[in-house]
């Protein structure tokens, strides 16, 4: 079994706002947690790898404090499994959110 479990990253997100809509371009780096296990022997390797990502986000300001978010991020990296004939080359994240701002 070879799986990507989670990622943690840092990004720069410049954007523009027109009325109730905001658009952002995000660029950054992720620390990706990978799980690699040989099911027959039970041997397992847990590791972190790095990946660079590029994404787009659109925010709609419903009112002063409530924000609807739609986003897409593409992260490219290469990680080879020790126990399977698999290589992970990239992953994508689709984001749908509702946020509240305390002012």
C-alpha cells in the first residue's frame, strides 16, 4: 500500500478584489506525509517529502463577515514506493469552503 496521507504547507497568495469578489493566485511548498507498506511482511516506511504547488482561489463576500471560497491547487512532486511498483507524480486539491471573519 502506497498512500499520500496529509500535507502541510506555506504559501504566498497575492490577489485582487472587485466589489464582493476576490481572486487569488497561490504559490508555495508542502511537506507531504507518505505511507508505504508491504502488506505481506508488515514492513512500513513513513516519510515526508516536499512538493511545490500552484493554485487559484475565488472568494465571494456574502456579507461583511461571511465568505464563500472555491479553489483549486495542483502540486507536482515525484516519490517512488519501496514496496510497490508505484510512483506518485502529483496531487490536486479542490477546495469548497464557508468562512466567518470576526472583526
